[in-house]
C-alpha cells in the first residue's frame, strides 16, 4: 500500500470519527426533541407538520441533485488539477442555485396553497396554521438551496470537523426551542414551531457562508460565467434531478397518498417511523460522506482499482454497521417506542418502523454504486432505468389502497421494489464502469447475507424468553453486538481484512500501555 493511499485512508478514518461524534450528539438530542415536539404539538398537529413540511420537501429532489452535482465537480477538480477551477465552479453553482430557488418558490407557492386548502385532509381549525407553517417551510428550504455551494465546498475539502460543529449547533438550537415550547400559551404552538425552524435554517446558512468565505480563498464570486461549465453542470444535474424525482415520488407522494386514504394520524405514525430510520441511517451516511471525496478523486486521477475497492468497502462495512444497530431496534421496537414516546405512540408505528428499517438496509447498498456513476458523469441510462423502477411504487400502492388494503401494504411494496431496483443498479453500473458483478456478489452480497442470517436469530431468541423491560433491551443490545462482531470478523471479513484489524488493535493496545 503506497504512502499516499495510507494517508488517504487515515483521512477517511479521521473524518469518520468527526462525523460519528457529531452523529451521537445529534442522535441523542434529536430523539428527545422528537418526543417533546410530539408531546407539545399532539398527534394531529404533528401529522399536519409532516405533511406540510413533506410537501415543501417534495421539491428537495431538485436541490439534492444540484448539491451532489456541485460536490462532484469540486471533488473532480481537486483530484484532477488540485482545485485550480474551484472559483469558477463556485460562481456557476451559485448562479444555478439562485435560479433554482426562484423556480421552486414559484412552484411551491402555486401548488402548495392549492393542495393545503383543497386536497389535504386536516381538521378545519388547523388550516390557517398549516398555511403559516407552509410559508415558513418554504423560506427554510430556500436558505438550504442557497447554502449548497458553501456546504459542498466544506465537504469537498473534507472539513468534517466544521460540518460536525454546525450540525451540533443546529440540534442544540432546536433543543433550546422545544424546551421553551412548553411555556408558550398565548400563541399557536404549531405556527411558532414552524417559525423557529425557519430561523434555525437561516442560522445554518450564515454559518456555512461565513466559514467558506473565510477559509477557502477559491470561494470567490466572479461576474464572468463559464458557459461550457454551466452546460456540463446543468446536464449532469439534469439527469440527477430525473433520478431524485423518483425518490421524491416514493417518499412524499406516498405521504400524500396515505393522508388521502387514512388522514393525519397515519402520517404521524409514518413520520415517527422515518425519524427512527433517519437516526439509524445517520450511521451509514457518515461513512458515505467520509468516503465520497476519496472515491471521486480516485476516479478523476484514473485510479480505477481503488475506486472499485472503495465502492466494495463502503457497501460491506456500512451494512455490517447497520446490522449491529438496526437488528436490536427492530426486535425491541415496541419497548423502544414506549420508552421514547410514552403513551403518545401513533397506531401502526411499530410495523411501519420495522419495514422502513428493512427498506433502509436494502437501499444502503445503493449510495456507493450511485457515487461511482456520479464520478463517471454518465448519468442518463442509470437514472432513466432506476427512476422508472422506483416511480412504479406510487401507482402500485394506489391500486393496492384502492382495493382496500391497509396502510402497511404501501411499505411492503416499497421494500419489494427497492430490492428489484438494487439488482438492476448493479447491472446498469457494469455498462458504465468496468467492475465485476460476480466479485461484488462474492465480496459484498454473500458475506452480508451470511452475517445477517447467523446474527439475527441470537438476539431474537433471547427476546422471546424474557419479559419486556430495560434489562431485556440491554441484553439484546449486548448479545447482538457480540454476535455481530464475532460473525463479521470470522465470516464477513477476508483474510487480509482480518490481518489489518489485528494490526490496528495491536497498535492501539501498545499505545495505551
């Protein structure tokens, strides 16, 4: 292993540590914040906020696509030329984001007000509050759009420590806000909550803006626009938007479909289940975030063997981590929800959460694959095929609900389509990037499957013979962790990976002694 590769691996490890420190703090506080918000708002208002906020988030696919595109161009330029063209990329990206913000504002205002006042199923006395929350959500979202060139620069230059600091500030501001919600009597709590979330979003924008301007000399605005670069960025992001649109349909389209058939209480249950999923998914997101700059730079420098190695490593190690943390949550979901939310758990939340977590385990194989596609820049075929597959979730779910199935059927349909989509993604990638699908199955899928099948029965067996309570929860966590480490080490790792693990443990032990 070359010194450069070793240094890059150390940087990935350091960035991962920063991101996990951020995640643990954010996770613990977010879980408490969610409980207080549900308690203060109530199930109905909580459901209203999820649907209204979800409608605005429906346009997030545009911003997410641009964000991935901007970071890709930053990373590619750093790997190819050492960052000589960052200033031009920043200027072009800022122009695009401002135009995008205007487009989203017009679309959201036109469609959102009509939807809330004519289609959305909510109590009549909450329509005014829903409209206020909608306006605050739009402003919050616009600040997120404009911060993209700055946040992407921080990620591209791998300043994960500052990214972690901003996230921690964000969650502490939210904590301070929700604690004081309990003392609000003279104002509508739902409206106040939307207003405070808007202020916090604006604060995040200024934190990213000030740091980027201060730390990165290349983040400077130029009046001249590089038109060829503008075309490349729009073309890349255009296909990315096409793919992200499918995810928007899957997430927010289903949210509105469930609201139409079952009302805001089911939306509240779905909102809670996705909060649990998002908390768990933060673990995998940290790995993807830490690996992404190195993967992009390895491809731009034509080190394709390392690109393949990083893709395999991201896929496998992310799944192992998710097995360790998600299996106990699924097994003990009823008790965890009761411990977290008390008597305020919406009906159906437990089964929704289990199915959402299973879906998450499947879809976590996708980001490493899609990031390689982003690195190549050949987006069209991949995005068209996967988008068509994912978009089928909405009509299939509508047909199922039309014939009288329960809300749970929507989650089963999403899981099945996610499995099919992941298989197709691997096939499509093979036509874009030269890697072996057989090697991926042998080195990633088979070890992950064996680890899952061997680990899961052990904590589940313990769960079946003990009464619900803190003791059982702790024992299930400990048992699952021990079983996961054992089977991952002896079954999930290759011989060279086991040697590397031994070396790391030995070095750390000697250092401490």
